[in-house]
C-alpha cells in the first residue's frame, strides 16, 4: 500500500478549522492510519510496519491496544 493509498484525502473543511485543531486532527490521522494499515501516512516508500502494528501479525483490536499503550506512555 502506497502512502497515497494510506492518506485520507484532505478536504476544504479542515481549512475552516483553527490551525491548532487542524494540526491535532492531522496528528490523530497519522496514529489512526498506522493502526488501520500498519504505517502512518508519511512512511517512506518500502517501509514496513512496526511489529506491533503489522496487520499480517495482529488483529485490529491488538493494534488498537498497542497504540493506546504507546500513547499512554508518551
């Protein structure tokens, strides 16, 4: 899956949001897409998922728990 396929297409609506809210939405987007697809949208071509987010190794619920634990630490 390419970074273009992982990325949610931008909409004109995000431009209507305050800058801080738009930045937070993009931050969340990266984390959500990593959970869903294994890689964040800015991953370089040919990147492989971190083991805990690899969809071939872990179901969605396991990847969600891994992300929740990661964010709780950080």
